[in-house]
C-alpha cells in the first residue's frame, strides 16, 4: 500500500524502514478508531438522510448545480436530510438546497493537501472532518437511505461503484441509487451493457440496482416509492 492509503501524511513523518512502518501502522489504528467513534456518535443521532455526490468543480452557474439544489430541496421537504462530502460544487448545492428547505444539512468533509474547506450551508452541529477516505465512505454507506449521483469524476465513481458493489454482494441493505442526467451517464451505461455484461462480469439484473433519471421530481419519486415497497422505512 502507498502512504496515501492511510490518509494524507506529511512527508516528514512517513516511516523510513520496515520496523518503523509496522509501528506507524499500529498507531494509525487509534486514529481510525477515533474517526469511526465520532462519526457513529454524531450520525447515529441525525436520522434518515440521502447522500448527494458529484463534482467539487461544478460552478454555481452550472445547470447541474441548480438541479442538485432543487433535488436536495425537494428531498428535504419529503422528510429526508441531506448528506454531502461537505465541499464546494455539487456538494455545496446539495447542502444549500437542504439549508433553504429548513432541513438537516450534513457535511462529511475530507482534509486534503489543497485544503477542501467545508461549504457554508452545512449545519454547524452536523459537520464532521475526516483524514481517511475509507472511514468517510463507511459513514456514507452506513447512514444513507439513498444515493443521488450527479455528474462527477473519479471520486463520484468511487462512491457510486462501492455502494453498487455492496448491494450486489448483499453486504449492504438495499436502498435506492439514482444517477441523474441520462446524457451524462449514457456512456457508462452503454459500456456496462455492451461490454461488461457481454463479458459476463456482471449480470443484466445488476443494472436494476440503480435508476437513471433527468429531473428532480423523478429523483424524489424513485426514493419515496422505494420506501413504500420495502420493509425498511425512514423514521419521518
């Protein structure tokens, strides 16, 4: 593994020898435990939330930003809180929609070398800062009742495919996953259908794990109708 797998570690404190690496790894356990405990304690009290993912690079003038804000607003009015990665772009839009709808606006911020600062629309009591990506992703998976994937890059794909994999392998209770903007995701969907399924690396029914839509109203419909069908219910 690379040092980056254990969070962002300053060059001056990276282990130089194998014995130092073993000692360093041991102490990392306590840092991970600390982040896990804080995340479980805070998020366990918040209630039903939908996570919104997408690019941190999306500008406020983008139609994707405005669409995300609308989605978050409507989901909040339907009784859900909103969880984002806490940063700018799509994350900010999600928190902004929840904020102006008067609902729960949660931010799971990650400490990065280029300093991703939390956006101003997160509830101050619902901001968590993480050093480890895998701890942060655990919180997303454990405390989300739905995933909304807006246009994004590698980070969005990472979070999206992990959720799909955990549901596919029955390691996670099934919940709704919605990809928004059909045009954006079309290339990925075609690749899954025409290459991955053909090569028998996934089954055709695996594509039923998620839905692809275009509008905010469709997102809300997919998520609310899911909880009318399945035994698992949000507590709103």
